[in-house]
């Protein structure tokens, strides 16, 4: 299994809720780091982080950006912070449990929302978790919370990932704000969601 299909276009604003949980970590591993989206954000925040990316070409691109990235899974015991952004849906449940049970410290897990539907589905085709052929299984927010609990973590934060609001001067700002409001208030779901856990 490779993680070369991992979505690496996450807006840096998605990570803003994770900073307070990771800022005290001495060494953070971005598991399935792609080309380094999270690593770039962590560097700006002064969070010491490196990546694991088994896809050689993608790992090489991340290293070209100046990040420390390994293609073989490192010893998880060397880290006190673990970040998995849109990765767990690509892993078999047994493999995911092995990772979470082996690691000790603060873990941030972000997953695609399997029930996500675009708010304009009356006019466009619905989005579907299973459209991605490398997705192994979906994780709903309750499933993610229970998974962390069964692996020995105390869940200290959870919620939906919301993109930052556009700047007032941006084109179509009001239309974008209205879309975000309707999607949140009327449809009540976002893609993706996250949970933060700690295991001492």
C-alpha cells in the first residue's frame, strides 16, 4: 500500500486548531506527509516536524522543499507528536491500530467525512467517499473517537475542519461566505473532521 493518492492540497488554515496541542511537542511525525503541506505549516509555527512518505517520487519532492522525509517507517517511539492528515482512510484497520497502539504521545487524526455531500447537489453530481479507489474504509466522527479510545487515547479535542473565511477584499467574498454559512448551518457536515488524542 502506498499513500501517493493522499490529498496534499489542504489549506494551511485547516491546521490552525492543532497548534495548541502540538506546540509543546519535541518531535512530530507527519505520517503520510505527501509533498509537505503540514510540514511547511509546522515550520512557520516553530513546531519541530519531519515526515514519512513511502511513495519515493513524492518523498523526493518534499525533500526538495527542504523537509526531512523518510520513505521507510521510522521508529514511532522517537516522537511525541503524530499527525495523520487524510491518511487513515487509506490504511487497513489492523494497520491503523498497530500504528496508534505503538505510538505514545499526542496524536492528531484528520479524516475524510464519508457522508459529505456538496451543498449544490441538486445541480451537480454528489461527491462520494468511495469515488476514491484507494480508500479502504470510511471513519465517521464517532468511529474515529471510539478508535482512539480503544487504542488507549484520551480524546482531548474533536470537530470539523473548517476553511478560513475569505478576506473581505477577495473576489466573490460574499458569495463564498454565504456558501460556507449554508453548508455549515443547513447541511451540518464538513469534509473532513478531526480528533486529537493523548496517550501517556
